[in-house]
């Protein structure tokens, strides 16, 4: 998994690319730190270029959600497609995290 | 000197005092010089050999921790002795510190090619030699610690794996259940490493109906496996009098929410085969989509399995869904490993539900459930690498089954002893 981060006034948009699996644990930790440090209230994960997520990857997204909530920031998952979208839908994650098309 | 330094020095002295070193040199004066030097460094268990043959003959009885080896010796020289030593697995990683008057780069290269660990040239510098001896002994002790740790870990994982296997239904229980309910279950369970986060089991509820459930904890390995034990304990204590899938999942979820740390969760499907209505009633917490087909049907039906995974939100409710499962009908449940197999030229696509359905289509009506799975598994493996725990369950309602199973006689707990 690779990511690029673009911080604006109101929201920070993080582009995730490739596959998000257990192996990306350290990388996602680093990303969460960056998201905690910037000022934006809304932290958007743009998933349009994410090809695959496994259960450990979903777990990491949920950790990110909680860490943002702890400092009063909102995590948004945006523009998932393909397998990633299927997984988010079947797991009904919209019940606990904001999901946008 | 700080406490830490003192402690290290203490440890060092212990290491050297316990070390066994063999000196191999054809020159008597050299041998005694090296002996005196080692003794000055605190090493008292020293064996001396006059040439390669002599050294090899003493290896078994002395069992050195390190060898100080001369190269130019009569009979069997240091190069050849080193080669023979390395050919024996027992001595393959024994530190061999060459001390030689040969100082050309080619000689060093030859010695290393023969298996030497390190090289010092004569005349010997006492401090340097002792320092190198100490370093190699330390490395050896660390390596041996690591090996022991690894062996212990492997043994423990192996034991844990056996415990996990015993958590799953035994063949006896399956046979007994099939004759009582007319529902056969064939199962495949393969953790990706020693331990897995998948778990499945079945029960009979108070009305004699067969209840089956399949769980997949996030991640795999030890943490996920420990969670399967937790889940087993939770389910053991639940009431199976009149099984209700949505209530069951909601209850398991509440228990897991209190146990699982942030970032861990489980997907689960739990359902009951209801012979009165010829339906399978189930609830799903983000499990994979069950596939169902009746006798004579050419396509499996992909059922809805959406639902929030367990362990994330205590207040969540689940929906009981139902699908026709007449006698002769079949239900196929599987963990997500089966639909996350990377496929395509760049491996950037996955074998999704449609791909899995393609793989089973030809075998839908294979009478032998075991053969259904045995035919599927190699084809899954051929589709791409499976890097997660894989569980597959085929539930078959026998068409010749006793139509109305009676209630379960009395709740029995089967204890299996070692």
C-alpha cells in the first residue's frame, strides 16, 4: 500500500493505493500519526485507487477511525470500488464510519 | 564502572569460564602460547590437537565451542580440516578462528572458502585474539539462545494447533448428527500458519434442528486463534433451546464487544436447518455470502450476508434471513480466503463469489460431499496463492433423511480426554 496526503483548510485527503493488508501495519501507523498531526477536522481516505483490502486492513481502518474520534476528528472513507466496496458494504461499516461515494 | 557494565562483565566472565576451546597447531610452542593466552582471558577448558586428523578425532569427546586453527600443518592441514568439519551438520556453525602466518589476501580467501569464521595473522596480538574469541563465543551463545527459543515456540505452536483442531467437531460427532438430523456436514479447515482465526461448529437446538456456525476473526496467527477459543467458550454457555439466528448473533456480539480490543473483530454466519419449513434460517455479521442450491438446480443462489462484524458496536441488531433448503438441497459456507485469492495476469484482481461459484458449478450434485470438497480444493489452490485461513463447509440435507427429527434427548457435554 502507498499513500499520498493532501492537507487543505477543512479536510485532509489521503490517497490510498494498491493493497491494504496485514503487511501494511507499520505504514498505516505512520499514516495515522500524520493524520493526527495535521489541523483538518475531516480526514478523508480516498479509496478509489485501493484494489484490495483484507480483514486486517479493515481492522486498521477501524483503528484509524477510533484514533481520529479520540481527538475529535472525523474519518471518512470515500470512493471505494470493486472488492473494497464489496467488503465495506457486506460488513455494513456505514453503521460506524462515514462512507461517501 | 556502571551497574550495566559490571553486569555485562560478569556475564562475559561466565561466558568465557564456561567456554571450551580447541587449539589446533602443529607447533608445540605456539600451542602453549595460545593456551597461556586463553587462560589469561579466563578460559580454562582447553584441548590441544597437533594436526587436522588429531583435532577431528577429539571433536566428539571434547565438543568445543570454538576452534583456534592453524593452516599449515602436516597430515591434514587447516583448510581440509575446516572443510571436513563443515560437512558435518553438528559442526556446521561452530566458530573457527584461523590463526596463521599466511597473510596474503588469497590465503584468507581460501580459508574463508573452506569455512573459516574469522582470521588473524601471526604474530598473534593477545588483546585482538582474545577480543575475537570473546565476540565469537558471544555470537554462538546468542545463536544457541535463539535456536532454543525457536524450538520452544515451534513446540508450543504445534501444541496450540492441535488444541485448535480439537475445538472443531470430531468425525464421530458429525456421523452421529447426520443420522439424527438427516443433515450431513463435510468440512475442510486449513489455517494459513500454525494457528488460524477460523472456527466452525454445529449444535442441535431444543427442537432437534441442526444449528451450524462459521466464524472468521480478523487477521490470523496467535491473536486470531486465541479469539477462536474465546468464542468457543462463549458459545458453549449459550442457550440453544429455541435457536434464533439474529438473537444468537446479537448475544455473541455483545460478549465479544467487551473482549476484543480496537481493530479486532469477527465475521460470523449462524443458521439453523428447519425441516418443518424446508428453509435455512440464518443471520450474518459480514460473513461471506452463503451459496445454496436445491436438487436439480444448475446454479447456486448467492445469499445476502451483509451485517456489521462482531465486536465493533454492542448495540447492533442482526436480521434473520431465510432461504429454501429442501431435502436434497445443499448449502456451501466458506471463509473469505476462498474469495480473496489473487487472480489475473498481475494478480491485482481477486477470485470473487462469482469465480468461486464457477469452480463449484460442475460438482453441485456430486453425491459424496467429501468428494465435492476434495475436487474444489486443488482448483482453489490452482487459481492463485491462498494466504489466509481457509474453511469450507458443505451442508447437505439428505433426501432419504428421516423427515421429522425429534427433540434432542438431553443436553450432553462430550468430554474428550487426551
